[in-house]
């Protein structure tokens, strides 16, 4: 599927950010996991909301920087940001989730230059972001010691 998406690139017109009104992007960030889709049911949303005013040409790298400004734990180099698009299913009160990209703080990744316009994003959709700290900072269980 990724090969098909890379072959079909839609040329995007740049947005004049001085003349175009920004949109409200509702982002839900969680450490180590994505929010459950049932939390979006019937107009409810998870409590960990971040509201960002941005444009359709905003890249995932740009959104990562905005999240890092607010979330102190995510500023560590090597932290991964997994972006999932949560959009309502038409004619039904359910939501669908689509993975749109992954960025790494302090490192380049292939999805850095993906814009909201390049994904299935439409105004009114949500972004769910799983923030995962790097391995070296995660608490690991103590090694097992064998008794003789």
C-alpha cells in the first residue's frame, strides 16, 4: 500500500498562512498508548486534549514541535510520536482510526514532511498521538538471578 501511495503524489498548492484562516486541530496525546476508540463515542472525547490552530499544509514534524512545547516528558531526544487519524464514520456513530505517520524527536524520519493535506484528514477529524519515550529512559525490570 505504501508503494501505491508513493507513486500517486498529489501536487499540493502552498497555503498562504497570512491570508488563510487556520483550522482548529484537536489532538489527544497519551504516553505509551493510543486512546481507545470507545472514548470518542457519542460526542465524548478523551480528557488529554491539546487544541492547535494550524493549516492543512502543517507537517507532522511541525505538529511534533508544537506537542513538545506543551508536553515536557516528550522533549527527550529519541521520543517517538505515532500519529493516528480518528475520523467519524458517516451514517453511523462510530469512529475509524488510520495510521498516518511516525516521527522521532531529534532524528529525521520518512514521515516528517507528510502534511495534513496529504493524509485523509478533513476538518473535524481528531489526531490521536502515542508518545513513547526512548528505550534507555524506560524503566526495565531487574535481571533475574538464578539460585543454586
